[in-house]
């Protein structure tokens, strides 16, 4: 039962934060949306900030799972780039509320409490991508660069493009530009002599 209440409160928090933002959201509004009592709320979460941090980690797990799924079965360099970018764009488009929360609404000042858990989750994603990437770099199929630089070249442009969609500045489905984003990432990440074969 506690898990059900927790999930209801997280879903309600996501809906309320998406509608009015973190600052304007109230525990009362979240409780009303979840149909939970005051006692139930404070039995599960100590504050709105604690709920926000738990929601951040939950949404981050969902995003990372979608990204890692793109690498199963293990693809070659070009196909991996293609799948990872499409996974990012698909998740943003099909989980818009969650993506908006993760990339637009979440705030560093209230996520301090979850920083260690966030680092651990980010490390798991990085390890999963590195297990795929490292052998391809060793074979010369991907350009050598730090993991951080690789991710920034791979997802950075798609992320910038998606932010316009998430903020409402551009209503175009970000998946419509998948081919262009993939072509740009291939040029940035593959050795020049391998690009024509992809």
C-alpha cells in the first residue's frame, strides 16, 4: 500500500509541477491530485522538496533505462549513434511531462539531497555507454575522446533542439530532425574514412 501511495504522490507531483512549476506547487495541491491525506503525504515524504528529489531520481531512471535499451543488442558505431539519438528524441516526445521536469523544471538547489544518488545513476549510464563505446574506439570505429566529450557531441545538439520543444517555443516534434542530428553526430564521432561506410 505504501508503494501505491508513493507512486500516486509522485504522479501527482509531476502533474502539479508541470502545470504551475516547483515554486508555486503546494503540498495541498499534490495531496488533492493524489487523493491522499496530509498524514499519508508526510508519512512518505518529509516535504515538497523531498518529493521533488525522489521524482527527479525516478524520472532520471526512466530516461537512463530508455537510453541503455538502445544498446541492446550491441550495435556497431553508426547504428549505436543512430539508436541513442533516436532513443533520446523518442523519450522526450513520448514522455514530454517527465522530460520537461528533468530538463526544464528541476532545480539544483533542491536536488542537493539527491546528488549522490544522481551521481550513481549517471555513473551507471556512463558505464553502459562506455561498455559499448570503448571497444569501438579501440578498433578505430569511433574517434578517441573523453566520455564526457563523446556524450556532449552525441546528445548535446539533440538536447538543445529538444529544449525548444519542451519549453513550448517550438511545437515541432523533435523526432522530425532525427536524421539530421544523427548525420551531424556521425560526422563528429566517426573517423572521416569510416563516415562514407555508415
